[in-house]
């Protein structure tokens, strides 16, 4: 019996289980932006005009016709019906476009085209909106701000920023908004970044933060939960990740550097303390204290991750290159205590694993034993348990998980004083 599986001496192990599950996008195109209005209804956009839509939280994604083959960079919805997309196409000349829907993406209308490459769009209500971009005519050394007060029917140029391509914009209401940007100037060897703010609906824009040096950085993303608390992420010299944070509306910005290589492309906060940022080589980092400290979460991919969106502290989505879509329903990480989580199942055969409905645990007993099987979900909650007396020889237990959500589960199989543990993965 002692040969059944390794005996574990520890009784309780404290674990932090990070969980991001892949979803099937149906495309290999790079996905650049994701937006959910609530936990079921969401959109993702990407290269070559691709628009994806889900009504079941991403279990199924369907393509919506965009009418363009331009690369779509950002998608924003302020309710389930009204949405906007900003994008563009490289080459000579460059072109930028804005798409708009009033029926949840059933149809998309091209509202505007320009010689600026458009990077981001923000509509705090159905009438007032802004887009930001850059001019490739001047090798990306000009940033542009465009504004509409009639739902995108007409656009006017608010401002031109020399030497600072503008990458991202976020309004928390029609009056208060922030823009970030920057880039690398090969002629000088300097990295330039900028943060701008308006509190009068774009009538005036004020520089809140600038940084220029050979060891500098540029910013790709900005997100505010209210008019005081905000974060911006990016990277630059030596491929160092960087996040800036403010708790006074941007009057002061504190910086936190990440020395490991890569760049952060997007950040999102569910509230003023819980947030996520994603970037190159499959990077996902998480904070639970407003950005004072960050910890990594495993993504199980090396693809670039371009955008992250959370509808609450539990449900979030990430999109990236090669059609990557990741989903979590527990904030990406959950701490709990559970007995004997180490994988000690040397002599336990599990098939299939991953599985869709049921899986079978097979093993051999050296003598008759009372055998118990317990299954736990990612929260450490027991979802299944069975006990039975079994005879010597080859035995098996079947777990039927029909009706339980997809995800990672943990089993504890005990026969006498021997205990085996491991991971089970339920998929569609």
C-alpha cells in the first residue's frame, strides 16, 4: 500500500493560485484592445479590421463586420449600444479612422478619416469624445488631439504637441481627462514622455508631467478610477517596465520601476486599490494596494499582451498577439489554505486531463482500503467528495463535473495513510 503514492507529511499548505484561462478567439490576428460593459458583453479589436464580440463572457466570440482592413487600435463602449474604435494604417501616406456603432456592433459606420494615425478614443458620454494620435508624416514627432461634441459627426483639432506622439486618453467625466504619450528620438538618443490634463472638457490642456533623458521612457496607457486616482504604464531605456501613479489628480506623479525586461502596454483598475498591467512576453502584474507594490501572475504565454479590462475585482480579460484572449473569474489570483496541495500522484493515472465533462483516476491498491476522493475549486471550496471501501488490485474513481464551471480544480485521493494530490483542468 505504501507504494500507491508518496506519503505527504505536511498537513496544511498556504497557496496562492494564479488563474488566467485561454479563450478561443477564432483568429490569429493580433488583438490590440478589449472592452467589456459588464461581465457578459464585450468586444475585442485588432489588426486587419477584425472586431470580435461576445455575449457570454468570452466563452464564444463572433466576428462583426468592420468594413475596413485598417489596424484597429482601441475600442471603447460607454454602454451596451454606443461604441467607438480608433485605428489606422501605416505606409505612405498614413491614414487614421474612427468607427462608431449605435447598436452594439451590429453595424459599424466610419465617422472620420485623417492623415493622423489614431491611437486611442474616449467618450465619457454619447456626445463628447476625444481621439489622440500622431503624425507619421514627420516621423512620429507630432501628437494630435481631436474633439467631437456631437457624437462623432464632426471633429475639430484641439491641440498639436511637438515631439510627443500621443498614445492614450482617458476621461472620467466630460470635464476631466488625461493624455499620455512619448517616444524615442533617434537623432538625440532621448526618450520623451508626457502627461497632459484638462478639467474644462478640453478647452485647455496642461502639461502635468514630462521626462526627457537617454535613460527615459514613454507611456502607452492611462487609467483613472475617479478624478484623483490614476495610473500610467509604459517602458523605455533598457526595456524597463514603468508605472506612474497619482492620488491627487495628477498634480504629483510617483514612479515605480520594474527592472526585468519588457514594456507595459495597458493597465486597468477595478477600484482604487486593485489593478492589473500587461505587456511584452506574456507579462501580467497585479497590485492590491493601489500600485505601491506589484506581483507577477503567470499567463502561460509568451505572446505580447496589449490590453486588459476588468468589470469588477474578479472578472477580467486580456488580449494580445496571435489572437490571444485570456480570462479570469477570480482576479487572476486567490489565496487560500487547503490540505496537501503538492502534486504527489506518482502512481495515479488521470485520463483525460484536461477533460470536458468527466475524468477517471486509476490506481492500484496493495491491500483492501477505505478510499476517499475530495475535489476543491480555485477558492479552496470542496465541490465533490466520495468515500468507498475498495479491494486489493487495480481500482478507479470517476469524477463527473457536469454543471461545474470550466477551470482548474485540485484533488486529494487518500487510501489508508497514503495521500496523493494533483491538478485537474476542466475545459469546454
